C-alpha cells in the first residue's frame, strides 16, 4: 500500500528535469506520489508542495470496495494477481541471487500521505536492485503495521516496502519484515522527521542509506507476481519477499502504530499463482 503508485508523467519538462537531476548527482527527494509532473512544476516555482498521490480518497476499512470508488481502481477488486498474500506451500526453485546497490544521500523530505510514512527517490539516485537480469532503481520506501504479507498464516509486527522500477517501467517491490528488537538507525532518522499529519516535512543536514533497511541475509526469499497493495492496485509487480526480518525497537514500532494502527490491506486470493522459494 502506502503509495507504491507508479510514476507516470508525459510532460517533456519532467524528462529534462530528470536528466538534470541525474547530472547534478543523486539527489534524494520527496514528492507527492504521482511523481514527476507535480514535482517539476513545484520545483520551477521554487518550492515543493505536498499533493496527495490519490485522485480519490480511500480507507483500509473500505478495502473490499476500492473498485467502486474510482474507475482507475478497478484492478483492486476484479484483478486476479492482487497483493498481499499468505505465502503457503511455496515451490522450491533455483532463484537468482539478489544484489542491492545502496547509496548514502541527503534526506530531503519525509512524507505522511495519510496511509503511511514514505520517502521518495528521484531518478538517478544510484540505489539499485539487480535481479533476474534486470536493473531496477529505487523509487521510494514506506512502512506497514502490521505486515501485509503473511508467511504460513502469520504476520510480522511491521514491514518495509522498497519499490523499484526499471528504465522501461517494470516495477518490483521488496518486502522486509520487521520484528521487535534493537532500534534501527535508518528508521530512527526517518521517524525523527516524520510528519504527524498529512503532508511532508523538509529535512536539512541529514543523510540516510536505504541499505540500512535491509537484513544481512538477502539470499533467502520468496518470489511471486502481484500488485500494488493500495489503489490503483496495479498488477504486474514482481515481489521479492525477504525471509530474514530486520529489527525495530518497541518504541519505534509504537511511534508508527500511534499514527497508523492498521495500514495493511487484507490478504488477497492466489487465483492459482505459484510462489517460488529460494533453495
Ligand atoms: Zn506497501
């Protein structure tokens, strides 16, 4: 959920802007979701403005009827490859090793989009996931409480979704489960600047690396085809669900849960999909 909305924009100015950003170097940036157009306009005006990423508001309580809210949300209730799922009886397979390239960058903004806390990344940020011969670049990460994905009928305390995209628009999501334990420093940096209400908070003089949200063991994972877990529930997303959780302190989990006691979409039917599991 939480806005893994896909970046879409047809304005030529955005393309130009993207290249400029890439040249300047990897700028970590936050934008409003349908990233690109609104950003470019705001930027030319000299300031960033928060814009809700959703055309039509929605709630988790109404998850069974998201399709009724907006024509764009049709896949949510009629799609056959929806996420999240309960991972049971996966098929063992020789899955390729995942490779993450993480870069430390200035944290510019933290977003509260009314459904999660999120940090966005602009094109050219230098954070990559290499998987199945594809090179995906990080677009954003955000959090769920409790976890959306289940393993053998069990959820985790929280989960992080890191969303990636290839140059030709293929989207992949990485799920990192969270269990209570030691504090996570990267999470703390984000929490320290977390807006308490919808909007975004500007940050100065702070750097983070998304690598701080990954477990040490990235070799063990599940793979399946699914969707965004928030409207518009777009399908064709490759999900890599890491088996090894990271830890957050009880205080960190509570700080998020205070804002979002439940930002997890209900489990979706498999409809014959096969989940693969690394050997
Ligand atoms: Zn999510």
